[in-house]
C-alpha cells in the first residue's frame, strides 16, 4: 500500500517509509493512496472477533503485505495489552468508551505502542531520534512505549507550566533514552519547533529524525481499531443510529474515527467537540480559517489552535465526497465543562475535563432517535487537582501515577528558539 504527501501528491511512499520519515516534503502529512472499503458482511464478521484479531485485520487493510499477517498479529498483541471498555451506565441513549486503561492512562497508548512495535519490526543498527510535541498525554504514551529501546532516543517538547503536574510526572521522571524539554511557550509553539526540525536537512540526517505525534501515520491507523471495538460492544439496535462525540485538539482522534467509517464501520455521524480553542468549529460555522492565539483551559491536552490533522480530515471528506456540513461540532467553555463534570458525577460517572466536553456537546447535538457515544480519553486522576476541586471529592491515585509522583523531574528548559533546540539535538546526539 502507498501513502502520498498531502502537500505534494507526487511524493508517494510505502508504509515503512511513511513510518520512518514521519513527515513528507514541505512538512506534508502522509495519507493512504487507497481507501479500502469492507463489505458489510465482513464488517459484521470482524465485529464478532476479539480485539487483537480484528485490529490486525483492520491494520493490514491499510498497510498491505509490507507487514505479513502473522507479524501484524504478533505486534498488535504486544501493543494492545489492555481493554477499551464501553460503559452504558449513565443513560439508555448515551454510552462511554473508556480509552485510558493502558500503561499511561490515556488513549495515546494505542497509537504510541503500535508505532513502537512497528519501528522495532523494521529497525536497523542506525540510531533513531524520535522528536515529538505534546500537550499532555502524547508525551507519556510515547516515552513509555519507547523507554529502554536500543538505538532509539526520544525528545519530547511540552509547554512549560501548561500541563498538569501529574501528566508531567508520568514522563519527565524516566531519564535514560528519554529527554524531556519544557518550552517557554504554548503547544502550538512546540509543534512549530518540531516542524522546523524536520525542515532542517542537516538535523534530519545527522540524528535520523522521526516523529511520534499523530502526524505519524502509524499512530493514526492504530486508533481506527478502538472505534471498531466501540461498535462491537454497542447494543445491536444502536449500531445503525450511532453518533460519536470526539474531544478534539490536534484532530488525530477524529481523523481515525472518520477512517473507520470510510472502511465500512456503521457510524451515522461524528461530533467534533473542542474547548475555547475553537478554530475548527468557527471554520465549520463561517467557512473562514482563522487561527486565534491559544488560550489555556481546564482541558489542556486540547489547547491547540492550529490542529495538524485537519488537512487529513478535509482530504478524506473530499475523496469520499462527504460534506463537511454533516460534521457536527461544538466548543465548550471552562464553566460549562465544570457543569458537565458535575452532571456526570450526579449520574455516577467521574470524568476529567476532556471527556466532559465531549459529553456536553453530544448531549446538545444528539437527536431523539439516535444513540450517542463519547470518548473518555484520559483517567480522571491525571487531572487530580482540578477534578477534586470541581467535584469536591478525593480521587485515589492509580498505581501508574502513585509510583512516579515523588520522583524528581528530569526536564531541560528552553525558550521558543529553534537555534537553541537545534544545538540541544546535536549536542545530545554526540
């Protein structure tokens, strides 16, 4: 299977090339040249299979024979070692898909661990530097997925003071082959620094640069799998009227869901739910793409004003001849986020801010004859301080966090200055 560069359609690469390069020319994102479509009978058959077997088949549909079915099954089994349970406890018409049961308590574990398994499959003796930016959860997932791997160095940029203290503890205390860098700027500034690094031919070649953001196609493809897992757990009568609300920042999660629908998964429609960083909702409303300065919110992992994956969404809609008018959307303030968290608590569900935003917009947009599902992308304890303050109740720390909470931070600190990051990358690689 081939993947093409959205900024230069003449650049077409194999999956392994897309995996190891991360980005194409002109910082272009890779996208599947072929969009496979499964027959409804095959989809029904897949939905009866276990998570690993089904996921292996889905990934092979996009990747082709570059990775043999036997190896794919083995690698998916090693990556997806945790469940994605569907909870139907809060309402007859609304369910929750929990995606935070992996080692770093966030949905990013699916993509990061699959990418690590794929890179290990095609690894050579040549050292690789994984450079990525995080608004909170990607950093931990990537750090833990690649921690201790031979010939792999990971450099993670994150906005200083703009992620939760427990998010920071989860990946900035590892050391070893994991370098964490706190940048004096917002997440968009971190993303810009990553892109500048990929535009620097000397850096790219000297440190053998790759990225583990959702800009890497391997991470995106892995996330398709849990949408099938969601539908497999839905009541049969709900499947034809299923609406999924996705908490959205960089829009990789939504892109994966739309690719699942493209493949043949019966999803009626999607809802993109953002916080006050509402570039996409404003665009869908007015047709004008205007990037405002990023503002800090309770849902910090979604504090993204220039979402990297939006070009993939537009490309998929163009190729499938779908209308963006069918993509529902909503932006939620911090005050309304808190109200939604309290409402969920009264229904017996403890939520963190990101999932609460998806719930709020789903509740606003769901029609009477539809069945709604929203994604819970992170464990509430990762946002312990804000959740406890809003809900006025104590949260126990899960083992993954409790084991790291008292460890010292090992981060480096840099301004928003590419020259200084460049020096850091070259020095640390020597």
